[in-house]
C-alpha cells in the first residue's frame, strides 16, 4: 500500500467538499500541533441530520483528503454518526499506509467536527 | 577525495537503506549521525569504567570522574574557553538556555528589558517569555531584513540602559543566517547588558572561539555535533558565573549543607546538580576529537560548498522558493525551501520514499514562520559526511515533487 494512495491524490487535487457554507449551523477550527496547520470545518444540520459540510484550510494532502472523505461519509447522515466515527474508519477510506507520526493529520478534521457538534449540543 | 567521501565510512548508519534506497541523510541540523569512534567510546565507557562521578571512592568512580572531567577539558579547548571552570555540562542547548534564563532571570526587576530576535528557535525565546511573566520584564525583538539578516540598526535602537539581556542565535536553524556575534556582544556590553548566544547550529559547523566572541553565555548540544543525545554545554564567562546563584539545587552543586541552608560548590559544579550525563560527556569528547582532527575550517568550507551547490541546484526548479541569505558565505549548513502547492510534510514524506531524510515544518521557530507568512518549510541540512551526490539526489527528488501528488 502506498503512502499517497490514489484516493489521497485525487482528493488533494480535486476536493469535492472544500469551501465555505453560508450561515452554517456548526463551525469548528483547530490547529495540528505537529505542523501548525489550521483546518476549519462547517456543517449545516437539520433536525438530527447533518445535511452538508464544507472544509477549508492550508493543510497537507493527508488532512485535506481526510476532511473531504469525512464530509462525504457524513452528508445526509445522522449527526450521531459523526460521534461514532473513528480515525480508523477514515483511514480505511483513504486506503493509505499512514505512519503514526501522520495519524494526527488523519484525525484532525474529525476531531474538529466532533468538538464543534458537541459545543452546539448536537447529539 | 572530498571530506564527505572520506568521512562517510566512519558513520555506520549511512550504509542502511530506507524505503529501498540508499539513505541520504539531510537532517543533521535536527540531529547529526554518529561516527563509530563516538559509539565505541560510549560502549567502552559502560563496559569498563562506569560508576557515579566525584563521590565514589573506588577505582571505577575515579575512572568515571577522570573521563567526565577530561571531556570538559576537551570541550574547553575545542571552543577556545579560557578555563575549565567556564564549561558547564547540561542535557542540551535547551537546558543550557533555561539555566541562564532561570539564573539571570532571578536578578531582573520589573521594567528591565530582554532583547531577542525574530529568528529565534523557541528554546531561546520561550524561557525568556517565562522570565518576563515571572519578573515583569519586557521582551523586545530585533526585526529581520529581507533575506533574513538581523536589522542591526534596529538592534542598536533597541539597546538602552534598561536592556539587561540580549539572547540571540549565532546561526539561524532555518535561514542559516550567521549573525555577527562579536558585534552583537560588543554593542550589548556597551549598555551593560549580558549576552546569551544559542550556538546549537554554529559549533557543529564553524570554528567557534567563545573568548573572541565574548558572549557571557554560549550554549550548544552534543547531538548536533556528532555526539550523543542528552549532553549539552553552557559556556559562561567566569566572572559572570561567579556572581550568579545556581539555577537548580541538588547533590554535587554544594560544598556543605545544613538543614536550613547550603553553601555552593565551586565552578563549574555549582551549576551541575545531580548525576550528570557521564556517558554523554564521554561521547561528546570523542565527537570533539573527531571534529578536531578534521579541522573546523575544513568542515566549514566543505559544508559551505554543499550549501552553495544545493542553492544552485534547487533555485532553477520550477515552483521552488528558497529562504535565507543568497550568499552561501553568510550562512550555515541549512537550506530551507518550499515547493509551490505542496505542504512541507507531504514533501518530506515523498522525499523519504526515495530514502532522502529532510526536516519539514516550523522548525521550532513559529515567530519566524509568521514573519515569512508561511506555515513551514522543507529543510535540508548538511554535516561532514554529506557529499555532492547527496545534493544531486536531493535536487532530483525535489524536481519530481510537483508531479508526485
């Protein structure tokens, strides 16, 4: 398995969920202490469902792909699904041989979104 | 045969492969590799002479003490210090700098000023921020000129009778800028300020004469100069060390102790509480001997040639931005750069796939990154064992980066 899988390269070059939302219900932002990268995740929530999400950030290909895959996985899903997700489930989608030193890059978008949902009191 | 080709066989780790490629190690500014003589000296010490130093009245204790103190003499000679009392062993540059900040910090009053620079490594910045927090002192920073030189006119304007400490790097760990150490010291002394130089990126690469430079404190690490981790040096001018209270208490730093007070030991042990890194000192001694045999002028010339070659090889690659002075004579053995559209960590990971080890990120110099308006850089750095072939492999790897993702 390669470090930079086809999934990562494709999502890095042509992200599908990169951007911002007008009037998002949930916004979260945090920094990766390893590199100082900053990532912001926004989502719109209707009832108990996350209808759509967008991310922005100057970040590495792994964080970018992770954010993109994450928002694809959660679009239209119950917000509770976001809470259950683990970095391992994103890693599976990325199909990549990520070393422990880069796992923070995989996990960052998910932890940002989870913290933002928790802050808004979403289930 | 170049110095790099002559040295390579002395470094066992350089024979290994990484990701199926012969290792090209270009991260010596973070930590250098070790020659066999250093590894063997540490092993020999543990196999034949290990015991605690100074207090053990038995043969091994005496041998260990002898080795430890011999290392001090070797370091003294290597950096041109006047006396062995001026050489304090620590665990590394960071501990040396914290020692100075603690000990000097205690003598400062609210409103006193500490001058740092925008290119400092966090280890010569954060300890001074802590002093300011605890003592009410004020931190000022020397700004940078384009290309990464210190703005010495601005420095002159920052100095005043309120300045009590000037803490700057001798050589920048990112830009490579060699700062005019002696001039910085001279100007600071004129207003009565002390000077603490971070020499972590200087001593491994340049001839350094601490007496000629004249700083009150000069800090460096063993592991960046072919020695082991866990050993560092603080050179302090004797007359300054003598009037300072020790930073930390413990065994060995005392002459006599009562239940409510203690009398301090002589220099340099006053500043070395607890069991010191004895094996580290033995290893550093071997490293200093290795570098001494090569000659630091030759080391410096060799690394400068590699730096110049790297700047020449990287500059024409599309999308590459280089940082730091363009004149290789004005810089140490580091080359920081970015590739357009590529995060430094992705760049480093992709180079690693080719067996090329470089550093990526903010290099513990976030204020400098903010000044340059970047999140981080890639950084290739050189040591005695690098060759022009290493520079070529780097350039090939960097040229392929933009297509790799």
